[in-house]
C-alpha cells in the first residue's frame, strides 16, 4: 500500500521523527524526498490532456515532472476541473497547480505564485471577412464563446457588458459552437489556438481578428500556484524553475509541443 502525504504534513513528521535518535536513519530517508500532489486541468491540449489510456500528458504535465525531479520529490499529478482548481488548492486537496494559470491581481489575493514560467497572449477568432474591430462597442450584441473560469472569461465579463457572452467548460466546446455559428467569436489563448483549433480542417473559414491582448485582467504571464504564505514551497519551486531553464530542459519540453518559444 502506498501512502501520500501533503508537504506540510511531511514537514511536521520530519520535525518529530528527528527527535528520536533510534529512528534517525528512517527519518533521514523520509525527509529527503518530500511528496506533493499537483493539479492540472486535463482537458486543455496541448497544455494538459488525457491520452487514449487516460494518462495525463501535455506541456504542463512534463514541466511538473521536470520540477519534481529537480526538487527530488515524489509527485502525484491529478486532473481538476478549471472552475474548482483554486478552491481545491485552498482545501488542501493538492499542494501546487501547474496549469498555465495566469498571474492576476484577483488570483494573488487568494494564492501565491512562483516566478513567471510562460507568457500569455489572448486574441479573438471569427469567421474570415469579419471586421477587425473587436472593441466592446463593436461587439455589442454579438455572441462570444469563452472557457468558464478563465482569465479571458473575467476580462469579457468586465469589459464586454453589452455582448452575449457564452461560457463553456472547455475551449473545444466553444470552438464547436463557433463552427456551428452559435457564437460569432471565441476568445482565448493564442498559443492554444495556434497549435489546436487553427490546425484543424474546421478552422479553414476562420482567422484571428483584432490585436494581441495581455496584461491587467489578462494576467502578467503564467505562474505555478500554491497556498499563500508558504515561503519554503515558493523558494523550492523557483529554484527548480531556474534549474530547468538553465540546463535546457524547459526548452526541450517546449520544442516537443511548439515550433516557437514561450518565453
């Protein structure tokens, strides 16, 4: 039988165990390799998704595994629906979120983030020939599809109050409604669209429209989320991030999924 302990629990155990000299050898082994549970989204290719065997794959999954290796930690990576991913962290269901989560002022009120590990640019997609003006006034009355709980959803809710915003559990569901003309626009991550929807035959009649959009409600890049106040965890994750960037692991993982750099 395997037992998984959260990081905070294991640290407490290590402190107690080290008091007893008769158990010092066992304690040293147990404390040398912390165990973390890591949440990712799981339905957001190429960032995270399940293969035909139900195994989690994707860029964020590979990054999480590389970080665990550098931290010399045993890790269990689990899928979590996006709209519940921060509440799950706060409820201690897992220790970290590695899911291309944008760093925003609103999220910083609830969680801490690692250093930035990816840039985020958002953009609209519409049928070819659609006017390039995607201002709130231009899209008043238009149906726009977006993933529920995403930074793009928050941005639209705040700024496009006169549009008909439709929320979907996955980006793919919004894309299907775009093709079926149930929405006139979709709004999301440029990289995701570049390597996903825009490579499919169904996208032949569609194109990016309007400018690249980032910053503010759309985030200042992506970070790895953790519970607030855990300075030790943040230092460990940041050191591991620096290590995989310095030794080329980050770029090798990125090249596996994308023909361009993410930072």
